[in-house]
């Protein structure tokens, strides 16, 4: 899969500390960027240049929808405390791999 400007790049937490830097570089390269966030109602500091989708840790179907069309996922989200056997990163990777 080649990397073209029309490919969608998903950055979890693109409005947060490290995600915003990744998103900025991608936007400067002319890439399409979507962020996954638990705070979809917050103002988008980048204007309309970043698509916002829900980061719904406990809702696999919503995560699949939020990841739809992505060619690359940059995960900056981390879980400080255990949430059972499946962490967000593992769930995100499994869904991304299962959906191609």
C-alpha cells in the first residue's frame, strides 16, 4: 500500500501532548488526519483540518467505525491502570488487523 496524500492517517489523541505533533507533521505533508478522542465535543484547535471520531474503548463496533478507511494508525493513548486482560492498545491492534 503506497503512502499518498489521500490516505487516511488516524492519530489517537491528536489534540493532546504528543499526538498534536504527529498530526501537525502529517497535515504539513498534506495527509488526511482523523483523531480518536473521548471528548468529541471539545473545540478542534486545528480548525476543520482534522476529522474527529469517538474513541470508545468499550465499544468495539464504534472503534471499527472510527478506524474505517485508515491506512495508518498512530496510537498515543495509553492506559495507566489495568482494565482486565485487554488494554486499549491490544484492542485497537486487533480491530485494525481484523478489519484489514
